[in-house]
C-alpha cells in the first residue's frame, strides 16, 4: 500500500490515493528522510485548510511546526518499520494560521526495493476524542 515512490507506476499511485481517500481521518504519507509529504487524502486537506498541491510543497516542520514540534518531528524521523506510535494533542498549523490540536497515529513501513522508510500519519482532531471522553464520563440516565 505504501508503494508511492517514483519507481512505481502511475496506476498504483491512483489506487493508493483512492484507498487513502476512504480513511475516516486525515491521512498524510510522509518520507521522513526528506520531511516531505508524498500524498495526503482529502480529509487532510480539509483539516489543514491547504489544498493537496499546497500541502505536497510543504515540509513536516511547516505543518507540524508549532509548540512541541521538536518532539513530534522526532517521532516521524525515528520511527522504525513495523512500529506504531500515538501522540495526543499535536499542534497542526493550518493555512489560515490557526493551530488545531490533533491526535496522531504513526505507522512505518520500509519499501523493499529502495529501503526507504515511509510513515503513514493518521490525524483526528483532539476535540473529537475529548468529546467522547466527556460523554463516556457522564452518568447514565
């Protein structure tokens, strides 16, 4: 599924994009070695307020570059293939300059042909989790 490196066929890229667009949360596919986004889904564009093309020209540090940036960026750069990490309340900078707290789930895979590690970052607004927690804490009536 992560086969989006330049050596792949365009048809595979289209299939991957279709799969990412089915995810229920914002999805960012990142090449940590360079800190660039390889692709995103439409929910990532909506959440960040950037267009797909604009986001693909930005770096990780420009999008996840607010407070806690160093710690969060280190998670992207140091995650090993086969690992999954979760970070709560990560600041995501939007096109309008707002900062939105998101819960990130990172998973990594190494491309067999190139040896490149790719990271899939799924992002959901932290307020959704917080609302669910508040609802769960309410006594049953």
